C-alpha cells in the first residue's frame, strides 16, 4: 500500500471516531504529551495521521477536508509528503504562528457549518488552548477535549523506551535536589501555592539531578514532578533508578509511580500555562486541588548556571571543540589524499568521534552541508551522494552530551581541503565569512548594562550585517542547558528576558545565499560581571574551536575586532594546552 | 499670605466640595483637557491646588492628607514647593509610572476606609481611567466623575488666550485637508466607524492644516475635531480664522463652534483610548452614538512626512542650525572680549536670534547649562547669576517654529571661548564628547532592515557607550512634528513601532557626570530607502549645526566614523553655501 493510501485509510478510521463523538472538526498536534521541542516520529499523532514528518506543524481535519499548517522551513517537504493524501499544506507567511493558522482554518470551517471541534488536551498547552478558545468562541465553535486523542485510539498503543536513569554527580552540578527545592520555596510562597507541577522534561531532569535516554538527542526521561515546599514527588517508575542512588536522594525525592501523581494533591498547585498541558491542569483540578497559573520558578533558576555547572559545561565544550577541530582535519586529510567524503560520511565521523571522546549521545542530528546546501538553514539530512569538493564551503553544526548531561552546540564553516592544498579562499567566500565573524564578535564581546535584554544583544550582532544590507532569518541565539534549546534567554527580536550572569547561550549569526552556499559561526557564551564597570555585564565565549584563517579578511575588521580575535586565539591555545 | 498658606486655603475649599459630594478622596491631574504634554501653569488644576509647578505629577487628596506623585526629575523641586502645604511628595522609583503610584496611594487609602474617590474625566484618558478602575475595583473603591473638576469649581474660570489661527500653505505641507480626510477613510472603513474623534491638538492642527498660538511653545490651538468619511467637523470658533481662509477650505472643514460638536453625532464614532479623555468618550455616548475604541488613524499618517513637509522641515532646521552656530560664535566673542554671559543671557540671545530669523516662537524653553549644570538632564531654568567660564562645557538645547509650524530641536555642547583663546579641550572633555559623538554617529548612520523598531536603533546608539561602561538615563530619540515630541516613532527601550521612510526624529545621546558636567549631541534625522540595498532603510541627518572640533578626539573614532564625519562636514558646507 502506498504511503498516501495508508494516510487515507487512517483518516477514514479517525473520521469514524469523530462521527461517533459528533465532532465535525479535529485539531491534531505535532508535539507530544511533554510538549517536547524534538518529538520522535513515533510519538507524534500528527505524523501518524498525516505522514508529514517535519518537526513543527499541526493538522486540522474536518469530515470533508484536511490541512497541515507548516512554516517556511517545510514548504517543499510538506508539498512532497502530503501529495495524494486527504491533507493539503497550509503554508504560513513569515511571522504567523502555527496556532493562529489553525485558528484561521477553524474560523473558515465554522463558516461552512463546523460546530464541534475536538482537540488533544494532553498535547495542548493551557496558553495555546486559551488562544484557541478565544478564536473558537468568536466563531461560534465548541471545543471538545478528546482524551485519549482519537488518533491514539485509531492507532493503538506505542511502546515506550525506558532505559535506566543516570544520576548526575551533585557536586558537579553545584546543587543537590534538596537545595533546589529550598531555592524554589520562595517563589512558591510568593505565589501562595503549596506545590508546583513540573511538566517540561528538562526542568524535571534539572530538578531531580537525573538524566535519561528516553528520546533521541535528549538527556531527559518521561515523567512528571510535583515540587512541594519540602520535596519533589516524582511520577516515574522507581525501578528505573538503582536502589543506592534512590536511597541517596530519599530526603528530597518521593517516588509516586508514573500514574498516581495527582492522588492526594490538595491546596493550591501552581503551573506555567506556557509549558503545561490542559490534561495536567485538569488532573490537578480533578484531584480536588486548585490549579493556579504562575510563571515557572525553575526556568530562571535553571538558566543561571552555578559555577560547578559552568565548569562541567566548559569541560563538555572543550571536548566538543576538540571533536570538531579533529573532524575538520580529518576532512582535509581525506580530500588531500584524493578520497571521497560525503555529507553523510562527515556526519557519521562526527558522531563516531563524539562517542569516542566520551559523549553519551548527540544533542541533535548533525548538520553537514556542502556548498549550496549550506544555504538551507534547517538542512538536516546529510546526503550520502553529495561529496565535499575541495575549495567549497562546508557548514558543520554539531552537538552532544557528556557525563553531566548538558548539551553542546557548535557550528563551524570551513573551506574543504588543507591549507597546503587550498592556500586561500575566494574573495566572496572571505567577504561572507568575515562579515559573519564581525557579527559573531559583536555578540561575543558585547558589554551591556544590567537589565539589558536579548533583543538589544540581537541588534548589536546584526548591525555589521545590516550595514551591508544583509541579515539572517533566524534568531541570533538561544539558551543552552539540559536541552540544546532552552529559554530564558532568547537572543532574538522577541528576547524580552533580561540577560543574567551565568546564562549560557549561543551566538550564531549566518549568511545564506540560496543556490550558492552559507556561512554560520556558532559559539556558546556566558555572561559575567564587567570588570571595572559596575552595573555592566560582559558576554564572553565558552567555546574555542578553530576559525578557518583562510576565510578571515583582516582588512574588513576594525582594530577592536582584531584585538578580540587575538585574545580568542590566545585563549584557544591555552585551552588546547591544558589537559 | 505665604504660598503654603494659599495652598492650605485652597485645599480647605476643595475638601468642602468633596464633603458636599460625599467624596473621601480626589485625584487631581497635572495635565489639561487636551492631555497636552506641556501644560501652562494656569491650565493645570494640580498646579493651582498644590503649588507644585513641575511639568509632570498628579495629586491625591483625602479629607486628612495629600500627596503629589513625582518622578526623579522633580525630587528637589517637589520637596521645596510642597513644604508647609497639606501635600507630601510621593517620589517614584525609576520605571514606576505616576498612574501606578496614584493607584497605590488609593489602595493604601482604601485600607484606611476611603471608599468614594473623585476623578477628573475631562483630564483623564480612557486608557488611564481603565487602569485606575481596575485598581479601584480590586480595592473596593468607587470612582466618581467630577465634571467640572472640583478644583475648577473652587478656583473659578480662567481666561483662555485665543489669537487668530494661521492657515498653512497646503502646497508647503504636501496635502490638503480633503486629501488627508480621503487618506484616513480606509482606516475608518476598516474599523467600521462612521467618524473618529480627534482630541490631541497636534493631530487637529495636522488634519486641518491650521496652526495657533494658544499655548506657549506650541503651534496648536484649542478645539476638537470629528473626522468623518467626508470631512472634518471642527469645534472651534469660526471667527478665529479669516473668512477667505475659511472659504478656501469650506469643502473639507465644517465649523461647528466650540460647544456643539457632539450634537447630531450618530452611528459608530471611533476614539483612541490613549489620547482621548473620558469626558469626550462620554459626550459621544450621551449624544446617542456608539463610542468605539481604535488606534488613531492620524498618528501614523502624521509621523510619515510628505516630501513637501520634509522640505519645509529642512528649511526650518537650516534656519535653526544658523541660529545655534551664530549664538555659539556670539558667546565666544563676548567671552574673548572679557564680557560676562550668564545662562539667562545665552537663553535670551537664542530666543532673540530665533525670532530675528523668522521663527514664530520657541518649541520649548531654552536649556542653557554651564559646567556642572549640564549634568542635570532636565535643567530648564537658565540661571541669571551663573556666568559661562572660558574652558568649560556649555550644553545648549533649543527649538523653534517657523512658518509651517513644525518644531525644530537641536542640542550642541561646546567649549566656551573661541579656538583662538581656548585652542584645546581637556582630555576628559574630549573623551566624553567623542564617546557621545560615536553614539550619535551610530544612530545617524544606521542601516536597518524594513520593519526594524526604535528599540533596535536605540541599542545601536548606546553600544559605543556601553562598551565603556557608560549609558544615559533617557530615551535616544523622539518623533518630531507639529509638537516637538510626537509618537511614533520612539527611539528607546520602549520603541516597539517600526521605523518608516519619512519619519523625523531626534538622535540625542548624552553623558552626564553629576557635579561635573554633561554632554549631549542632538540632531534630527529621517529615514530613507537604502540605496542599493532593497529591503533596508538608512537613517540620515537633517540638521547640520557645527560640532566643536576641539572636543573631537579622532584617535577614538573608527575609520567608518571618520568617513561619516567627513561627509557630515561636506554636507554642512554645502547647506551653508546654499541660500
């Protein structure tokens, strides 16, 4: 049976369930029950129902038609994967959210008589639901929770991987679970709540000092936490952690088992509407407690790394620097020797070297883009037939996890072939690289007043590109922690959170010429108090992988930028010399 | 009778009226019935009642106590002017608004039993009232409109100045009233309103192509407009405009007289809650029409100057440049000759020269600050006893109106005494000035993508100061038009509006060292499409008054900044050479 007929068959089954429940519309989400950013295909109801495998995109199904709302990253892929199915892609204009596109589709359907629309309360955040509910109410539509999801009913259960959990050394992250509970207590008291529901899996891993391997490219595990003023109630099978490790944290973690977390909840229980599903909020209320919306007390704490965490991250970043430096040298050797290296070979070599250097896994799929592929910002499938050509630009974006389970994230763009064989780059390659380097330096050397936000840092990074009439259509940077993307902070035009000492984030400007190629330079950075300037903060780099010197046009750098680059090289040499 | 006893007497009279109306609290606003930014003392009920004359600050009076909420600009002045009165100053921490301070005072009073609080609906915007109403409702307080204001009842009427109106040449502003009405029609249709209430006086002057002299430092006149889809109903005494000018605009302006504007209103009438008083909204509703909140259709139109307006503004700015260049030379001559020049002498000379050059009036009170006075950001009272010393920095901030009634605004900081007598500046003076110049150049030479906002431009301007651990605690710039401050745009951390071609605004970074002195450089700029870079915008200066070359340390400038400065000097020489 063709893929399209499989989808048609599945749609038929789901529509039968819709009719049973008197629904004439259904919203099917691309995310999972943890609102994860990276959702394995097997976890996504939208992937199963529509066959569209992109990382973002929700579906809207009526009894007659179907749509999948996708952003500009997936224009071609959605057209391709949805061809022949009952779904048509709904392409979003830049700046429009998937949620508002679904709301528009629902409104339009309401004009054609759609009245009762199902949604997945276990895959929809309270905040997203509230926006949807406003649109529904204005359009005269009734939203009906479908728990379990009709798609899950039609599909049947999937098997969940549940490998043993890994406790992290509490000294190496600087805070015990008990200390984190104590630190959060003030926020719970201020919000007058007795407990707080911890839904995002990276927040749960952070709070419990545990890591897992339940999902590819993540160091987290399935579960849910209830943070009380005294301890964490952890809704995870206790058998997943070795008894001695469980014993060591018995003062701070009480294991409730995966299903029973809501039992016995009472009083006021806080939740963050942005990261908590309607299902969790409803379960709190059903248990007899009052569900109270509040900002997460863990997000800001998790963002501000302790000195021990910074040291653990530095170790991981240094290892990642060495992997990337090594793999670039490996490419040069292969090409100099006349051997062929495909994008997939390169990606595989990166993974091999990460694991050989002690990494527990990758933090995302390697982006290995040769030549014109470098212009595709979210190029994520290394091509086994695309071989690197000497003299062309290769864009390599990599990340992994080491023992403490903090993500690394590092992008380098280099000229394929060693300096002995390819002594110099073409002027246009040098110009692009040097402009991106100027932008990166503006970020990595920025001084800002306390209270400054990501949007201000974002403008400073883009300014050298703007001056040339150039820009890049993605954020300048994102927080990095247990997940490779965390917020706060956001270094982007939407970055309204203040930057703080101990934040760790990427600075990753780029330039992309469609059909020709791309340059991106990504370093991870942190924020320190500015020396000799009270009230000011300095951004400083934490990653020191080599920059391809053939691509740097010093004449385009200011004296200040040249000085900064000298310091970077010195620091890099010092790091390489240390054990 | 002392000033304090006068205030005590007035408070007694107002409290008697409060008792008559069973009010135990009263909010008295600093603004006037047009929500003007600059309110003559005679128009402010708060000035009359409290004796505090600062430009911003509201009062809250109970039957026992009284407060005036003031921001950091007025700490000393409020302490001084309120001493001995029934009022105490309520000093705001940085970032807190006067409105929220009044709400806090009201809440605290509610805890001591205050239940009915009067407010002035003819001096309170709908938006401000709504915030106040939320606070009142939470505190169990009933807000009671007092129309007329109890303060006006106690005070009796004041005489209003009503000089003849001046029609501006419609060719020199690029659009007739009929054209503006036609342009606004789309916004009225989109909001499904039949008419729109034009309350801000600069919007009314803009729409009607009329100017007035009803207030010091403004080119506006008292009145109110109802913009329909076909014409403007103007609530102003028609006798104020010469019959032939009235005749010339009879197609577009219907004179309704000052009092009768609401009569005959019907259908849906839009108003902007941010700039419309509760009294106007209530009058619309009382007339039987529906008052519909919407954003002003005039604000964005007024902000985007036509080519003809830009030409008129350029002419005015060129005249202002010559006045400031001339007055600086005059200072040098006087000081070189051993004569004394006080701050007040300097301010008077500026005004004399503006009027001699054809200005119709000043757009704000001259700021003439010698030495340490330059560190006081809102220094507004030139001291007749403070004489300029050779070798010290003088900060001069000036503005005026010319025929078309657009404000000029220009700040220069210079070393007192001619180069012949004072050939060079001290290193610290040069350092401060050059750093501010770098910031000003960053703004005046910025290239930004279309859609970029004031907050992004603000960050680029501050970055050279941040790099040195320095900053200034005011906005980077403001829109300029018929009022010397208009929005959009705002070049500040709150500047969320996009910059657009034709916007005219100031770039005015500064550095202030308390007790020592200050530097500010302010040029007006506009936005043009970037040549050769589609999708980008360039900021370019519109004012070219001289910069004191003794204060520029070229070694601190980048090659790019030096090139920009060369271009500025060339442009300046060309402007000076033209008639």
